[in-house]
């Protein structure tokens, strides 16, 4: 890992494999309470196929610094912009899981020309209206997902140990507000996109993820019945997604 130090914002830890400034690298963005290590099998597979890979620890995660103020969704997006700028990357393929997928999507909405392809694994959408809010879709995991998380914790406790726990309530609060403008800006995304749902085992209803896919100009929707952490089940690879 090497650390990108900043004066007014948290430092960002980034693992770079290859020479990403010479081509179109793959940027991997983890979910909440995780870190870059969740992507090790996928990163290794991508390297074997000759792809340059950048694995990011979001602020408040892994070896990156903690925020002095509130954690906001646009701050995570801006951190990705900073990483791309700092590494001299003009365009990337981006893979994100959960909070990381939402962050990657915000990046593609904010700077469409910077993202060529997107893989959005279990991307949590913003609520469109009161009906979405009343359904109670948040970043909170079900009991089954908590069990999976405990198993992952037993294998590698460092991501949870390093995670800034105060982030959870602050991020959930942003998802507890209607944001129709977020939906209206989805057509700004120009990247070829795959939206992956973990199926009925996930706490995110597949129909909501399908709605996100349908709102994007160039997207296809895939269901893999593996729960919220599809990549931990070994179901996401550069070949079997058909996108990277």
C-alpha cells in the first residue's frame, strides 16, 4: 500500500498493481466496514489477465485516515476523483460493492468521461419517495448477512478493527432522505454498466437494483443468488461477468 497524503482531508491508502497511467486500469472499491483486502482474489485474477489494478481503502476504512467531520456520500466520490487525479488516470473501469458501488456510481454520474465500464455489486439506491422510505431500505444487514460478516471477521479481523464505527449512522442518515434528483441524474452515466443483485438472500430487494439498471443508458442487470457479498461467494470474476 502507499498513502496519498492530503492537507485538509483524510489520507488515502491505495494499492497499485501494474502501471495504471499507461492504460485503462480497474479500480476496486470495497463496501462499508471492509477494505481493499476483500478484493484480493479478483485483483489477482485481473492481474493474470494483464489488467492493471488499483484497490482503494475509502476514508475511515483500512489504512486510510478518518474524517474530522461527518462522513458524506459525496466525500467518498471526491476521494475517488482525487485518487484518479493523483495517479494520472484519465479513464478507468470501476468495480464497487455496496457503499463502494454507490460511490463508483456517484463518480460516473459526476465525471462520466472518467469511467469506461462499471460493475455495481449490490449498489444501494437512494430512496425515490416516501414509499421507498417506508420500505426501510438502508445499509443495515439482515441476520444472515451478519453471520456472513462474522465469518469474514474471523478470517480477517483487521478491516473491522480499523473501521471508524461512527460512520454507520451518518451514512444511513443520508439514505433515510428522499432523493429524486439522484434518480434524475442517472442518465448522465455513459459507462457500460453491469448491476449485480445478490438475489432474495440480500437485504436489498432485487427489484430496486433492477430499477437502477433500467435508469442507466447502457446497462444490464444480473442476479446471482449469493446474498449481499456476491464476490465473497466467488461469483464475480473478470471472465464470468463478461464486462471487464
